[in-house]
């Protein structure tokens, strides 16, 4: 078994949590993770045709949500 760097061990032992915001689709997918809710929404809207508004997608069931991401293992 490969030894983990000290920083990685501290992260896993302390169960580091990262607070992020994402756009949740009506299907339950989470996309466009960012540290700011407006950035998540803006990145989502950048993928949509010109002239559409967030209200339209909100009515379809899209939402900006806060997610906590927990580090569970170090892969590399």
C-alpha cells in the first residue's frame, strides 16, 4: 500500500468538506459546480440560446443548490 502525503492524510482524517453551489436539473443531475451561486447560474445560462432567462428554466424545475463535497480518498 502506498503511503499518503501528510496533507492528504489530514484531509481524509478530518473529513474535509468543500462548500460549492451547483445547478440541479429536474432529473437530479448536478452541474456547473462553483464557489458562488451566481457563477453556477451564469455558467449554466452561458450554455443556453441567447435571450432566455433563468425564470424559464426555474419553471422547468432547475434550481441553484448548495452542496457539500466530502473528500473520501486520495487517488493520486
